[in-house]
């Protein structure tokens, strides 16, 4: 009887519940098609909607939310981006199904409870959105320059012959992968669809160069000087500007230095003037003409310091301020001087001009034996005299003018010689260079009212013989409106002399590489560094 009474009680309770849930047939049909009143998906009200209407409402919400402005923050820096740039999507259709099932899924008691809950408040189903990880990654890369704050390395400045450490500053760098995760989490669980700030994951970047490291920079590793006393004012300006841009560089272990990237761009806005430079075998006016002498002087200091040279190019034609194979040309982005600090501590590069000499000194911590001497010897393997070319012009008969000086062609190589206690330990070829020959060009006037005169001069030019041409022109020299006497050529050097004379560098300078005045006392190599001073340098 107890068991039967219990079953009867339950049946009675179910009957009573059934009476309480009794609804008209039309209402039951409507409820089967729509979501119960009071149901939200996130903050989207979907009560009374069909499944299709609820999906459309969520899609419209996401589309509108894509116009919201999101501020991505990294320390003190931030950028604002539209939410749509994160590739926000809604792909979990279960939330719509869950909304439809409120009050009608589960057992009888759950459905009854859902109904009662809706009588006392709203039912909110969490809306989980997702972002496109690749889109976020691309966005963070594009905004890296605005978000990241580069560390300012601890530096050095050399004043009155002594070094002074300049304190750097910490930097901030966004951690892309962790920041993607942080954005995904915020959009999925916290974002309400409006403008908001999202804190990215960023890391502190410490400046390079501790005081202990920089304090070790005390020794002169390599030094070189060239002279430009015959240069015009514009070329002098260019040399000074370029040397100043290199001066004070601290190069850390394993770091590569580029002269072109450091001194460029070579234009008027960067302080450069028009001066002579080589271009396609000709001397032309170009912004920055003369900077090759800066890179050449630095190159010789670099090889004396025995830094690792990773890129070096010789000029197309010979220059006068160093011996063959000792030059380093700069041209566009295809000829550059690059080298790596292969020491274990930082090095300091000092560059300056004084008395129309350009100086470069490389300081670091000397680890090479004091009895070991490094020198470099230039050797001319062959040379080519291009001769003289006479060109007829529309100038008056009798005019003779030199349009271009002669450039002897050379094939040369540079030897690195190491001696220990005065005894040669090694001799190896360090580089090879080929310099193009370019003829001396002399313009000869052929214009005359008498066609016979023009014919005589033209016939002489056709022979190509210098004596014949001068003889044909000589009778008319006095009547020419502009006269320029032929330039006497300096005989080419012998291989034994190993010196370049009568040549034109990239700005038509014929200066020597032997300095006419010495640098200040504090710039002189210390006694134990003498082995690194080149024969024609300081």
C-alpha cells in the first residue's frame, strides 16, 4: 500500500503540473516556431524571433559592431583600429539553438523551471565571438612601429680625448602571439560590441651596452687619414657631413655596419651639395660627390683594426687619395662598405675632418699581441693607357679644349702582411681590383665660314694623329673665340713606384693621401698601437 500511495502521489502531481502547463493549440504552435520572450543572446534581444530571425539579428549585430573603435595599448603607446580589422566572426550556431530550446527542451521539470525563471527575469545566453588570428597578426605587424618603443642603447661620446658614457633608455616590444591570445579572450568574453581598450602583452627591452662593457673601450685598434686639400667647397661640405654621420657609432659584437645606410640618403635635404662623382665612366655633378673618400678612409681604418669586411667595391676608375685596391666606393644601394664587429666587446668609431684631412679612428679593447704588426701593400699587376681621343665640335676653328682628363686603367691587388718581432709571419692577398681606362678627350673646333678650313680640320681629325691635328688647327688658333691649350699629361707611374699621379678621383681631386698636418695629440696612436698605422696614414 505505501508503494502504491507513493506512485499515486506522483501521478497526481504530474496531473496538476499538466493542468498548469495546459495552453491553447495555436499558442503551442507559435512557441514551437519562436524563441520565448525575455531571452537574450549576449546583449541581443531575440525573444519572439524565429531561428532565422535570431541568426540575422546576431549577424547584424556583428556587422554594426565592426564599426566600433578599438584602442590597442602597449605601455604609453596605443593605436585605434576598427573592430572589423580583427576579422571578428560568429560561428557557434548552438547559441541560437539554445535560445530556441529555452522552456521547451529537457525534461518536464527543466521546462517548467525555465518558464518560471523568465517570469522573474531575462534569460541571457553568452555570445562567444572569435577573431581571425592571421588578420590580428598582420595588423600587429603593420602597427609595430607605432606600438613598439625601441630601446635607446647606452652610448659613448669622445670629448677632449676621453670617453663619457651616455645613459640609454628601456624600450617596449609587443609580444605578437601572446597579444593575439589576449585580443581573442577579450572579444570572446568581455566585449559588448562598443568602443573599448584592449591591453596588449608587451615586454621590456633593455638597452645594450652596460657600463662595464663600454668602460673597456680604451684602445685604438685602427686609424687612417686622407687629405682633400684640392677639393672645392661643396666636396669639402660633403666629406664633413658624411664623416659626422658616422662619428660616434657604437658597434656591438656581431653587429654589421653599413656606410650607405648610415650616411644616406645622398640628397640636398640630408645636407649634401652637388660635387663631382663617377657615373658610367664619366665625371658628373652629383649630390654627395666626395663621400667615397670618407668610406675609403674608414675602410683602411677598418682593415687595420682587422674587423670583418662583408662588402667592399673599388671605384670604376682610379682615385688619387689612396693607392690601388685601398679604396671603397659608395654608389646607390649596389656599392656599399659593410663590416662586422668581430670582437667580444663593442667598438667605437670616431670620424671627423680638420684642416682638409678626414680622420677615422676605431677604438675597442686590444687583444692582439703588441709585437704583432699588420700592414697592407698595394701592388699594380698591369696598367692600360687609353690614349687621347680628339672630337670635332661646332666651336670655331682653332678652338682646342680638354673635355675630360685621362684615366689610366689598372689591375691591382692588396696584400695583408703580418710580422711578429719584425719577422714576416704571413702574406696573403686581401682583395683584387680592376679600374677602367678612360681616354683623354680633347674637343677641336671645326666651324668656319670657309668650308675648306672645316674640311682640312675634319680630315686631320679622321687620321687620329695628334701632330697632324695640331698642325691643321694651328693656323686658326689666333682667331678662335675661346682657346684652351693642350694639357700636358703626367707620365704613368711605374709598378715599382706604386703611386697614382695625374689621375682624377670621383670629384676631380688630385690631392695626396699623405696628411699635411697631424691630428691633435690625443688622436695619435699610443706607443703599443704603432703597428697598425699605415705607411701613408697618420
